[in-house]
C-alpha cells in the first residue's frame, strides 16, 4: 500500500488529513473533498489512510501528528 499522495502533502496538510481520519474514519474523505482549494488532494490522501488496517492507521496517524508538532516548534 502506497501512501504517496498523503506523504506528498505539506506537514500542516498531513496533520489536517490525519486528524480528519482519526475523528471521522472513512467519512473523512467525504468531508475533506469539500475544501475549495485542496479538496481532491485531501480526499485522495484520506482514502489512502483509510485503506490501512485500523491498528496500523491509528499508530501511523499518531506518528504523523507528533511529527507535525515537532516541525511546528
């Protein structure tokens, strides 16, 4: 499973998609698609994350969020 679209996003956008997937699961792609500027990109990245096994997804999303916080400091 490739996460190329997700990994290609800037740090802030990865964190946004990660939080959406964490909170809304499979519905995150639908909500993120409504973004006026990056909707399609966010939707595809969320779909990639949702294809991961639930346990792997949660661990990966946690790591992504920690890295985003580290980059923001």
